[in-house]
C-alpha cells in the first residue's frame, strides 16, 4: 500500500507535510526579517535574526515547487485556470491590498489607490504565483517535451546565469574600454 497518497481524498501526504513545515519557516522569515531591519547591524541580535532569516528562505521555493507539482500534473483548461485560480488569487490580492492600503494610508484616496495596485510588500508571492498559474499551459509544454525542456534550460542558463555573470565580471574587473563599450 502506498502511504504517500490518501486513497479517500487523493491528497499527496508528503506535500501536506512539506506545506506545514514550510509554513512554519515562512513565519520565521517574517518574524526575523521584521526585526532584522530595525536592529543595529553590528549587534548580536541582528546576527541572530539574519541566521534565522537565511536558514528559512528555502520555504518560499518549496511552496512554489508544491504548486508546480500539483498544477503540472493536473489537466486544467485555460478557461478554468483563469476563472478558478487566477480570478481567485487576484480577488484575494485586491481585497487584502485594499485592507492594508486603508489601514496604512488613512483617508488619502490617491495613496490608497496606489497602495492597492502595488500591494503590501509581503504580498509579492500572490502576484508571482498568479503569474505562474497563467504560464502553466506553456510550462506544461516545456515539461512534456524533452527537446523544448533542453532548449528552455539552455536559454535559462544563458540569460539568467552566464550573461549576468559576465556583466558582473566586466563591471568588477574589466578595463575602461570594456566597461564603456558594453
């Protein structure tokens, strides 16, 4: 008997455990980061907050991977993706963004509208995961086709690692001719 899937609910048990553990570490990130930015950088307390903040960052990636594991193995039409998931995420974002905007900005309508559109700083995850939901049909094509996946990986390597690293090396060690010609 496979204990990783609950036969009654078709839930993948280990993903539930990962969610619980990741949620705990996300709380640690928020507590540590909140205090880290109001503490003197040279203090022992700042170092402690920094360690907790740094050791917990993996949890964000785990939530993204859980979403990918669930969505990339599910047949969802583009219409359903927008109507069920994207609409729900944007509604949640706008609702909480409005709450934070009113709470933080008082009665200035212009500032409230600006704050609603941009969202509170920690709500970036909602917009990011919504973007991934929108890209899911394309990502599925990449996942299901080895040649397209290899092509995507090569492009990702070039544009997200090699080119930024080369720019950094030129900026740090290049002579004036290289710096001025690029």
